[in-house]
């Protein structure tokens, strides 16, 4: 028996052509709106970029080349179910489904190529997310800072960071290219939460050969506690090793997690290892996997409704696709909000929308009537 029949190839061609058209439509809208919003800043900064040896338009092209893949990952679930709605509506409108059903091919078997395509899309999202998105998102951030006349090698929007050695680290700025921390403040507390040590370093730099953070400028150890009132800080000489356990990889992921467009599962796993008691980070790590499955879940949910509703026009099928997408996105949004409180298991919250809606969609799809 042939695994790939003639009608399978026809449906696959229709689905992937529709998916490409939907992605192109959304991409043009996003790029046009994004470019219109930033065109003024780009024009004002064009001369500065030329003086620095850059070609403004080449930077713009590279910026959107690194932005579009991330946009695709975000809109792929919705685009997939819309593509299924369009391709199935075309089948029913042109009476191309009836001959297949009358010859004994069930609607479940007819739509199987679309579901298999959902599996392929899920695998592709995971591959791109792991291999390409982290590097592209960091490059996109650098290009954005160049195009908007911001310092590309000095990030000041830096969140606080929990170091594996127990310190709470804050900094005035991070230099990703030079791998330096400016104005680094390390606070240490005992299990009761009382402050035990406070260190300030004007500049720390990463030593790749020895894999540690070195004091580049003299720092200060400030006395703490009631007996330390009026005491003078102790000098921390340049050249010594700073008490930080995080390597440069973990440091960059922690600093850039709110600035970069995307992280890989290995990077989010590093964040969880550094701060295992943070439910938001654990939820974020599990969400890396559930996000990949979203197109498959929406196809399982949407295909039965699109096939049943879209017999005369594309509007009912499209509406069904949008409603199924809204259902999944709403459930995911509620899970994100609940994960921040830490009252519920973050792993359960991350997987509950995907598993429950996926099981419901699978039941709908398998029970479709011919």
C-alpha cells in the first residue's frame, strides 16, 4: 500500500501553498508597521551610520532578516490553522472532497496530510528554536541598537541576577562584546534574609582562559550590621577573582533574557539551574516545548470545524480557525499569569493547556464523519 497517495500530494500542496501565503501576508504587515514606526529614527541616524562605516540599508535588511524568523515562530500556530481552513474550504467549494469520500476514503484519512504537516511544523519550530533563534535574536538586538543610535555594546536595561554562589547581582550596565560588568553590586544574605556582605566593583571582566570574573578596578567591601556603623569600607584590589559562580554564558542569558527575542531550551535550563526556586523560570523552560506543539494542537482542534463549516464560503472556516486559536492563546495567557504566583505547579500549568486541548482536538479529529 502506498503511504503517500495522489490526493495526499494534492492536499499537501494546497496546505503548504496556503501556509506560505498566510505567512507572507502577516510578514508584510509586521514589517511595514515596524518600519513605518522606526523610519524617522533611521533617517536621522543614517549619516552617523555612514560615518561609522556602515551601510544603513544593509543594516535594515539584516535587521528584518533576523526579525522575520522570530515573527514566524510567533504566528505559526495561527497561520497553520488558517492555512488548513483555506485549503479545506477550497476542497469543499470545488466539490473535490465528495469523490474521495464516495470511494471510501474517510475525512480523517483525507485530512491526515495536514495533521502530519503539523507534526513537521512542530519539529521544525523546535529545530529553529534550538539552533538559530538565540544567535539571531542577539544579532537583531545589536542591529536595533545601531539603527536607533544607541550604544550597541552597552546595555543598561539589566535585570537583577541570582548567582549560583549565593550573591544577588545588580549592575549599572553590561558590555556583551567586551564581556564586562559595570558598577556590579553583590549582596549576600544568610538563610534568614539578613544582609551579611556587600561588595561593589566598578568594573569586572571575564577571563575566558581561566573562566572567572576578574576585578578590573579596585572595589569596596562595605561593613554590615550594627557594629559596622561608621566603619570605612575595605578595598578589594584589582586583579583578584570576584565571588561569582556564573560563567559568561549563564550571565549573558540571565542579563539578556528580557531583551533578546528568544532563548533555547538549554539556555532556559541554565536559568532554572541558577534559580531553581523561581516558578516563572521553570514555567518558561517548559513553555519552550509546549510552544513547539501549538501548531499541531490548533490543527487537531481546527480541522474538524473547518471541514464541517467551510462548505460554501471561507468565512465560517476562517472564523472557526480564529476561535480555536483564541482558545489556545487565552488558556496559555491564563497559565502564564497563574505561574507568576507560584501557588500552582509551574510544570503542570505549562503543559495543561497543550495536553488538554490537544487531547480534545485528537478526539474531535478521530471522530469526524465521512
